């Protein structure tokens, strides 16, 4: 089967989050993954009894889908818990599309759960795990992962003249979207001056350049396109997907200003037969403000080095020319450690016209993009309505 054979062959028919934010010390990651799963299946008009393809990662679970299958009572005939960081959930959209297309499963459930806020208060965690070994960065005592992204931001500023104000524009745009989202964790007004005035965490980042730390989970349900038509929901079709990774450690990144999103996006757009100019809404993995700038460049929405100017003046905020991270993103909506599933959830809601006050008018094509590690793994999905097929 050629990659072109996946275009429009499958669809997302259900999405949901679990409870988000600070869920309290009595809640655990697998519970949130299960809660999101039941909600997403209900959104699709299905139940756990229908699921025979299980994809996902649950924080703290080495055998994630085995644990989740046991917890939910699912005995899948196809399973995938590939762990490549926060991009994994966009990867699962790609892998589920292939498995469905080949008949390896009929109903694919993609799930995630994590409780970093709750975990931080649990005595059972003790002092936490040390760095993976061998680790040639450890002697410099970086504040991982913040320092790695700050390094990339500093290089981008040096090489292209990107400024701290440009970075702040990203945080402000995300907050403006979050103020339209009742489920967003941070909804207070935010200005560029507020971002710049915050304490420096890892130069050039202040605290508002960095993602939230919340509890939460999310899930998506996929089926073949012919089955989608029978479920009584508005399907969102997988038009294209692509994956790439070049490095794990930031010290091995070939160019600190260019990510493997250049390849993942090119593959996704090629499969979809579309270009960035065809996209109505963009959902990016914005763990840090530099991510949004770099990914918009790498995916072809603007030229390399022009990202700072591109995000300025409200271009990516509500009412701007290119709606980006319309739920508020990892910077203001939620970020339970890995954010990729939430790019898929928001892209689907926008294409289904279910985003409420933040709805982008006449959205037909959306990009959901995941990032893992320190600008390491990159995965892009192009999703569309029936009109985009």
C-alpha cells in the first residue's frame, strides 16, 4: 500500500479530554486515560466493547496499552504504545490509519493520561529519577527540558534577529485563545509586557515562555471511512501524516534552528496533496514559545528566520490571518507532560464546528503537529472535512 492509499481512508469520529488541571492527590494517570477514553467513545456512539485496536501512552506505565487494556477490559487484536515523547499521539493517528486501512483492526482507540501535578505531591515519588546514562549534558546541570529549548531559542535569536518580544507574542496569542476556552487552565489577561517582566527561568525564557504543568488525559477514536458514515457523527478524515526524528539529545541536534518537522510536514502535505496555504487552522505542540515560531517556519507557513515577524501583530491570535493553537495550547490550556493528543482533539473540534467562542469560521483543513523530547521527534497530521476530500 502506497502512502497515497491512506488519504481519506480513515476518520476520527470521537474525541474527548479527561478532567484537567489539578485533579487532586487521589487521582492517577490511568484513571484519567480511561475517563477520556469512555468520553471519546461516547462522542463516537461506541463503547469499549467495540474497540479492537488500542494505542496510547499512560505516564508511569512501561507497558502502557497492556495496563490500559486490562483497566478498560479491552482485548485488542492490534496494539501500539510506541514512546517517542509528546509527538507519540499524532504518530498513533498515522499508525492507526494504516492498521485500519489494512484491516488489522476496526475501531482504534488512542489514549493518554498523566498526573504531574498530583505526582509532585506524592511521597512515593521520593527524589525522582536521575538522568539517563550516559548523559554528556548532566555535568553542566541543565534545567531539562527547559534549557535545551532555551538553547535553540538563543541560537534562533542570534542567527535571525528573533527577539524576546517575538517570543512573548506567542504566549499572548495563546492566552487570547485560552480566554475563549472555558476548559483552559490559565485565562487571565496577558500582555507582552507581562511576559517580559516575569522572572527569567532559563535565558531567554521567562516563566510565561514555558508550558503549564497540569494533570490531564485525552483520547481519540478512529474507524475506516465507510464505517464513519454509519455512526451518525461528523467524521474528520486523515488526509496525510508524516514522521521524522534526527536526534535525541539537544547537543546532537544538527542545526538548533531547524527541526525534523521540515520532513514530517513535507510527507504529510505530500500525502494530503495540499500545501500550507490550504490550511485553515494549525494546532502545534507549544511546550515553549520558540516551538511555535520554529514549527511555523519548518512546516512552510513562512520562511526560515521569518517566524518572529510572522507571529507578531496578532497574526496567530483570534481574528488573525492564521489561527494557531486555538484552545490556548500548552502555554495556557493544558500540558500534562505530553501534549500531542490535545492538538488532535482541538483540530477535530474545529473541523466539526464544535469549538464554541473560539470556532474558526468555515474550517475545512487543519494541521495537528506533535513534538517529542528536546525538539527531537516530529509528527504531522493533516486532517480535513468531507469537503476537503
